[in-house]
């Protein structure tokens, strides 16, 4: 798994052996079982995640109903809002599949950034990319119909549809599971 992480990092900065060893010394890697909750509503945390293998999701519970807002899969990074604003979390993060991730905190990041300034550059680039991606995703969600959202998902993240339970996928698309079933049938009918 460390090679997967180093390959990802190499897209942004080149690493020396000392820098690789410094990263490995932080003991970042975690294997987490499907169904594990990484963060609960009301909990405080300093942990940021980077998915090497698997899938995690972010969801709120509103009026007793789960509302999925995001899925993070291979090579996705997630820093929960509660880490930045140092307040209790407003949502849950759980593993949809058995997952391998890196778990870091701000103390580790400060240490690495002070010893190896190029990591700060990489984190800035990653943050900028993530911000742009989230803005595009938000705009697409707000300006499209459920059918368009589903078709966009098929186009951009086709594997996610096989990996995620239908009720979570429906929640992510902003519809009920029955509506997702009808939508899928309608799309198949159009293709046929």
C-alpha cells in the first residue's frame, strides 16, 4: 500500500528515500472493516483520511433518515469539517467496504511540512484541486435532474454503482430507492 501512496504523491512532488522513510515512520496505514464508523455526529476528531483501497461515505441523519452526501474511493482525500473548525462533527463517516486508508492529524502534517516543505506545496495543490472538484460537483447536482445526476455518475464513477448499496446511492442522488429503480428501468428501456 505504501507504493500506491508514493505513486500518488509523485504526481505532485518527487520524494527522496529520506522523505519516504519519514512518511512511513508516521504509522499512517489502517485496515478498516466494512461497516466501521470512522466518525460519529457529535464527536470531535483531528483525523484526516486518504483512501488507498475501498470506499467510505459521509452521511447525515436528518429526521431519522440517512442522507448520503459523498463517497470517497481510491486516491480520494477527506478532512472532515470538524478537524478545521475544531467543533463536534455534524455528520458520520463510515466504511462501505473493507478499506485501507492513511489516517493523519494536524500535528503529523505540521511535523512533515516543517521537515519537508515540498509537502506543503503538494497539500496546497491537492486542496485547490479538491475545492474545484467539489464546486463542479455541487453545481452539477444543483442544476441537474435526478436522471442527469445518475447518468453523470455512470459516466464519471461507473464502478461506484456496483460498490454501493442501492439505498445509499439513491440518498446520494437525492431520491428514494424506489425512484432509483424506476429511473434505472427507464434508462434501460431507452437503450433497448
